[in-house]
C-alpha cells in the first residue's frame, strides 16, 4: 500500500509556504503531491517537465498533480495512471487540502473505504497553525479546530511575528486539544521533509472521543467531498 500524508491548515496559516519548501527537498523523491492549484505554489525553480495537463514532474523527483473534481476521484485516477504507466512510479503520496477543508471526510475515505484501504495507508496528518491569529481562528472556525485536533504533527508558523506569551498560550491550548501531536516551529516554512512524511501511522483511537465521533458521523452521514477543493 502507498503511505499517504495529509497536509492541512486554515487559510493564511502558511501551508502553501511549507509545501513549497518541502517540494525542493531530495527526501521528497518518488512522492506524488496532490494540490489544489499549481498557481498557489511557486514551481519555477523546481519545474522539469509537464507530463500531462495538471501533472508536472519536479527536479526533486516528485510528481505534482492538481486535484481534478472530488478528491476521491483524483486518488482513484492517480492510482490507475500509475498502474498503466501514465505517470512515473511513486512510493508515497502527500495531499494538500484547502484551508476551509474539514479533514474528516478525507480521513474517512482513506480509512473506511474498502477500495482505498487496499490501495493507500494513511500515514499521518500535518496541520499548520498561524501563531499570531491561531487563537482567534480556533475560536471562530470549527474547521480549524478539527484540523488541529486530528493532527499528528502541528507546525507553528509566523512565530517571528508573535510574542513569547502568544506562542506559549497557543502551544498550551493545542497541547490540551491534542496532547499526542508533536509541535514544531517553522521559520518561513522550513521544516524537514522526514518530519512531515513520518508523521504516522494515523490512529483515530488515539485522538480522543471527539475526533472519533467526527469520523463516525462522517461514516454514517457521508456528504459531498467537493466542498474542500476550492481555492485556498
């Protein structure tokens, strides 16, 4: 099975900056990356060639693909294209969600769908948190709360713009929400690829009752996954 890492985080939290930094690292070789729009990530210095519309091979060895339609369709198409030799072989997959995405439907698809369970293995979830606006965002946005609560890794961004009190207060709140998640601070998105790619395996039972309730609700009341694929 192909290990899958989900990269999520609310609007403006530095997720795209982190992804752009990751794409230049050799450790990303043989990784396929599903993103929302190529335009959101600067690829000029990484571009090698366009394999097909929406699929680009990078100098790091990763394949970048735009999400076409619903994410579940993109996952299916990418797997079949690899089997048919239409895209280079990849050994890992990184999915970048939009900032407004509720991660529960994506997790449910990967861990509950019989087809995907035989193809992909959810390795972990990495969530970016803006230290300056993190508290305000968590207070106002349910999606941000879910993104933080399900994470295996929490990447704290924009720390150079925050006071020590702000940083410590947010760290404490996140630790209370998700005590099992490792926290790391990132300067301009500089995080080692292995920290992101080795975030799991994802264990829903270790996330607490609330997270398990979200995933169970998604399993019994699936809804349109397309809501999470707009522009970030």
